[in-house]
C-alpha cells in the first residue's frame, strides 16, 4: 500500500499542477454553487447501507458507486490506486467512519485539495465503546485477558441500529443538499421516506425483543452491540468487533460454558466466511447455525435476489424471532 500511496500522491500533485494552469478552473465552492438540475452527482460510498441510503435520497440526481466489491471485508479492505483516482474526481465520498474503514485516514490528506468532498456518515452519533459489548462470557477474573479480547476503540456498527441509521441518512441528505441546493426539496422528501421506513424497523425490533422468551444470542462476530444497547439483547460473541479479533483458549471455554448455561440452541454467523473458532463453539455447544446479515456488503446472491437494506433487515428480524424463542 505504501507504493500505491506514493503513486497516488504523484498523480494528485500532477493533476493539481495541470488544473492550476487553467485560470478558469472553478474551486470546490464554485463547483457546488454551479450545480444545476441537469447535473448528476457522482458519489462513492463504502459500506452497503450508505450506498443504499444515498441512492434512495439522491434519486435521479445521483450516480452512486461503492468502493467495495461483492463480499469485501470492511475491516480490512484497501482500494486500488485506480479507485482512489476515481474517488478524487467524484463529487462526494461518503464513508462510515468510527474507525471502520482502515484506509480512510491514509487518504484524507491526499484528497484534501481535490474535487471530492469527504463525508463521515457517523458524524453526530454517540458511539459505543468497544468495551461496551458486555456479554457474560467476558465476566471472568482475568481482567487482562478480558481487555485483550475487546477492541479498544469504538463500535462502528451503527447502521444496524435504525435510530442511528436515521442520523446517517440525515447526514447524507445534508451533504447532497450542500453540493446541489437546487434539488433540496427532492432530497428532503426522499429522506422523509427513508426515515419513516427506519422508524418502522425500530418499532419491529423493539416488539421482537420485548416479546422474546430469552434475550441471549450466540454470535460469531460482535456486530450487535447497538441492539444490546437499544433493545436489551445480550450477545455472547466469539470474535471481537473485527472478525480477526478471536478469543483466547480460556475465553473460548467461558463462551462455551455460558452458551450451555443459557441453553442456547443457535449459533449466529454473519455473511463473512465462517471462522474455525466459531465452528469449534458450534460443535461443543451442539448449536444449529443461522445467519444474521451485518450489511457491511452485499453477497453475490444478495445482488442476484435484488436485496436491499430493508429487505435484509426484515429478514434479520425474522431470524431473531426464531433464535429468541425457547
């Protein structure tokens, strides 16, 4: 990635020099105010919910492209230099932030003077600490091991909480309006539609958890801290906030004992590849595997089946109803 960064910097400096030779070239502010109804905004995004919300809110005024290919892992993905060049020439680049995308900090300075405006969709959202997913498996006497098991930053999985997703959508709407004020009414109307759908999801999640026989879920990846905080679920997580953050042998044994204590029947995988550690837990607890979609990306099957944020989240609710029953 160092070589790519150097080449990208050279490219951007060259582009800046050439644009500087044109005295009629508009600056970023001029480009924003000169947008008209016939202009299509080019927007790059990271995780799928941002892509979906931007398409819904932007409507006919946007062309939205995700930097992630199908099946990409948001925690480790690195864009190609070609992709970075395309982003530099776009109108907006909307990313989650909260430490989710590792390449963002590397590119902020390089893109600072380019055409693109960078937008952090998590701006204004109170993030949970990486140490706040207090599943019972972590309540052991070895505090040092407990700290090692958890991420020391913030939990970035805000889009799974419909209430936080409303704020993300609002940030997207505001960013679109900033660069294309002529379409403000359209953006506002489309945002209200998205907001109402998210409010319906919030009510359905609350109803599902409130009426559940138990609150504990055994998950392969600690993606669901915001469901814990919002609705009262209790996730017993095998890996940490990043799937690569796996437990120690002692913590793994505690996870197995905790799952057995609560008579948990299902182990929940996300759409990421299954880890060997999660398979060990499945075998030792004799649990049945099911899937909750964390929406970081779409799979090839999701694309083929025309899935979107709301169809996937509604399927997640149906899965929760199943795993929270006796």
